[in-house]
C-alpha cells in the first residue's frame, strides 16, 4: 500500500515538474518566478525526472535552493540526460555570490569541457555539446579545452579542512558528519552536506583531530594544545577545555581501553605527554603510559588476537607496542610514519609513510622488527588511512599529498586498479559515511572541500588517469592561433583554426613558454628544466637558433617583448635574475639581478614612445624595465602583498598602471610613473595566481584575475565587477590576445589544476 502511494506521489511531482519547466523563460535575462528557482529541482527529484529537460540550464542560472548537488547525490541512479545538471553541480558551491550571467558563462565552459571525449581537441563543440539557444546571450564562447570534469563538492569550507569524523547512532547509522578546519572552527553537517547547526569556534589554531566516542559526543583537539568536547546532536559546546598544555600541539587522539578499566580517550602532545580522560565525566585519569619522544607521534588503541588491549605509538620510522606494563618496537619502516590505523582483524594494523609505502602488520608476530603481512606503494606521501569495504569484503583506502585516493584489498594489499583524483590539494582527512549497499567515504583537503565517494568499481576501478598537470602554456598573439601546453611528457601545440596537433620536445620538462616573432614568423620559446632556453619551429619541431644559457636555476616565466632594436625575449628565473635575449641569435643583451628572490612573473607593454617590461616575484617588489634602453624605469614598487604571482599593464585614460596579483589575495594597481598606489580591488577568492588586461568599448580597460575558484573580470576604471567565471579549481596562468576575426572580442587562455581552456570573450556583452 505504501508502495502504491509512493508511485502516486512520484507521478504528481513528475507532472508538476513538467508543467513548471514550461514556465521557465527561454531568455536567461528574465528571472523565473521565485517558486521555480526554489522548488523545481525538488519536484523533479521527487518525481524521479531530475534531468536537463525538467530542470533546464536557463533555470540553473537563477537557482537558489543550493541543493542540486545534494539532490543528484541522493539519486545516484537516474536519467541519462544530466549533462547540464552535472556541470552546474560541480560549480554550485562556488557560485553562490555569482550573478546569472556569470553562472550561465561558467556552466557553458564546464559543460563544453565535460562533453568532449578524451581524444577530442576541437575548436568548436560537438553536436551533443552545442549550447542551447539560452546561451547565445553569454559573452563566453568555448574554443578548446582539455579540462577535467568539475566534481561536485559534498560541502565547502572557508579554510582548509583539517579533520573529519562521523557520529553514528546505536544502530550504526550516521547521524552527523563533523568537520574541523584550519581556523579552529567546527561544522556539524547532515548526511547531504548541509549545515545542521551554526559553526562552533573552539580552538585558537587548527582543529587537528576529532574523535567520536559515542552518545553524540565529539572530542576535538587542536594545534593550540587544547582538548574540548562538543555535543554534535544539539550543536553545542559541552566542555571548552578538558586539558590544555600551553606551547604544545596535540599530535594524535585515540580511544584506548586499559586492562580491567572502562574505555578512555588519549591525547598525545608534542612535548611527549599523553593525557587520559574518561568519556563519561570527562575527568583526567591517572594512568601508566609511555613517554613519547617524537613531537609528531601517532597513538592508536588496538586489541590483540588474545583480547588483550595494547597501545601503538610511533617514533619517526618505528611502531612501538605498549601492553600496559612494557613497551617494545614492533615494526620499522623506510621513512617517517604519516598514518597509523588499527584494522578490524584483532591484532592487525596498517602503516603508511611519507615515501608512500603502505603495509599491514600483525601483533601475533613477536619477532624483533616483525615483517609485514603485505606491503604496497601509493607512489606519493600518504596522509591518511581508512578501513572500508569493497564488494562487502574488507579494504583499505589510502589518501595522499597529491590529492589522490587509492584502494587496496585486505589483508594482502592487492591494489584495485585506478587512482581517484579526489582533490587538487593534499588530502588531510577521511571518514566513513556509510551506505545501504556500497560503503561511502568522505575526503577533506587543503583545497577547502569535502567530497563524497562511493566505494565501488565504477569509482575506483577505472584505469589510472594521465595527470594533466600543466607546467606552462602560451597562445600566439596573431592567427592562426597556436596553443602550446607543457606537461611532463613534452610540449603539445594545437592549431585552433585547423584542429591539428604536434608534440614537441618529447620527454623534456618545460617550465615556461612564449611566442617571439623571429624574422617575420612565430617561434616557440621553451625554458627547460635544465635552466636553458631554446626556440623551436612549431611546424617542423626542429630547434631554431642557438641555446640561451646562463640562468643558475630554472626559468619561471618568459615573455616576448617589442623594442626599437627588434623583438626581444625576456626570462625570469628562480635565481632572481631577469635576462634579456635576442632570440634570433641567442645573444644575451642584458642581465638584471635586482630581485632578491625568485622572479615569478613578467609583463610587457608597448606604446608609440616606449616599450616596458615589468617583473615581480618572491621579494614582493615590482620593477619596470625600459626595453629600449635596457635599464630600470622609475622606482622599485614595494607592494606589500607577500609574493607577487603575476603582473599586467593597464592603460587608464592618460596614465599607465601596473596591476599586481598577490599571494595575500589582493589585487593592487600602481602608477608606473610615480610608483604610487592607484587602486586596490577586493576579490575575496583566496590567493591570486594570475592577472591579465583586455580592452573594453569606449576606450576602457578590463582586468581579469584568477583566484582559488574562478576568474574575475573587472572594469579597471569604475572598479565594477563585470563577470565571474567559476571554475571550482585554481587557475595558475591567465593570458589574453586580441581576436582578429572579431573587433569586440578577446581570446583568453586559462591553465590550472584541472587542465587548460581557451575561450572567446565578447566584450560588448559584458553587463
């Protein structure tokens, strides 16, 4: 009877969703009715028709429920036509402050990237990925992309995720997920990732460890050396301080049941002390425990096969066992231990070290330096271990500093083929979420995200993916536009007009790229990891001209600069030097050693009377160089932005400005003539990694700056934000060239953690 009622309810919601979808305006500049914005997706989900037809893209640009990704996660099995919904779900957490035009543009780029097959590198979308009529009002037109599909975040944080745990009821069901962050705050979330209570600020440092002993309580430990307790069911602080040791940090937190006593919680401090307290009255207990000698020691309670409780603790590369009276070394490892985990099989534990080694050990083996039961290699430093199940059989998940998660069958650590690229930054914590059929886990990282994964072959059984880490990219300034992208395997060059590709310098790592014009044609200048610079003919792949050598460390940035003496090539290196070359002959024209630390960025400007090059980097200073006279122009600009990540010249009416993108998240503009501050723009998107300038109608200039989650475009004259292109992952390089086929458009090239994309920006359509 209940089943029949559910079917009738689903049919009602399906009809409502179909009727409401017809009410969504086709013109995205017209806001839909508030009811549509808030509830259409929910009706579609209840009617099991959560797809692109019932929730059209034009609605997503105005959608305000902030729940599409949760709705999709709750209905893993559903309609196939969800391309636009999945594109929006990957961007949704980062687009809450973006306007409808920004959302439309972001979705169009994300959908274009995900709709291309892995082998496709087309200059126009395939028919299946063609944008609907809705998107013709967007100022963004995708041209090329190899970016990975945006992965929906289960939840987003304001700072780094540092710890995770789940709160379960008596039946083993998860009732809440608790997330600790780098700012000392705790967030209690529901199973769908929504906030259950207001955030609780507890520690004066990061919340480094969480422990859920039962009854809805969560014990927290921080880098401030304090331990506290929170009631996760009611979202309140139970005890601000159980114990606190000033000028220390808590290195580990675990449950431990001493022989003949009730379970206790143990907190290990960086000064070697271990504090024990009961989880009922939250009182400190006197207990004989070992003294630790490693400030980063990990402790973990475990029960031997004979039922006797023990305490495992680490000391750099060794695991010790304490049985309540004596202690001994049980296993030694190739490198410092980063993760320690007791396994469900009594007496067995897993260890991972900073070299990526993962091993399983058994306390039943009492020989000195017991050999592991099994061992494997994650290939990068492991940061967390978690016991899980695959096909209802025990498995081990290992998370690493490169943002990947791997799965191993227990007890022999047989790898499940595939490597899950879970985060774009180191993974800091993992926990269970639980599921009806397959197990689920949550991962948290330094990219400020928590993601949810189903532990099955579809997620983890994929072939290992080729890493798309981009070391450099460059777009030639005039047609036919040539896009060069450098990765570990070499440099790939695409002709965007002809849809052709060539790989240059196979097997060589490039650190910077530029397109200088030499004798009437463009060559690709490539800075290699051995500190030298070469020019390559993009048609033949042959080296053109002699090598340019002299830098003591790898070149971080290259630009082609016009000058009265002809086009120059300028390089900035980690050795703090700016060098000016004649690319035709490879001759060094000038060396500037004024920067104290690494030169990270260069920018050029040309006007009828002067040619400038600007440099910035690790010393936080910007210097302007006269490319015609090969000497510094004006005073050094002291930016006070920590590291300068990128620079761009900005023409503002009758004066020339230089924009500096800082590691501190600020974007400042400086008068080139006076070295004085002109403007400061606030983006509130974390560290700014790239900036570029492009002309606007009526002799105005726009500034495009890249932050942690997207590209933000401003009117430099009015300081008004024009557009935000949400990417969901950091952009590391941002360049622009004029579109020769369209006077009112520019072509932008953006490279980052997810890959590289090129798109046309129609400047007249910017609102």
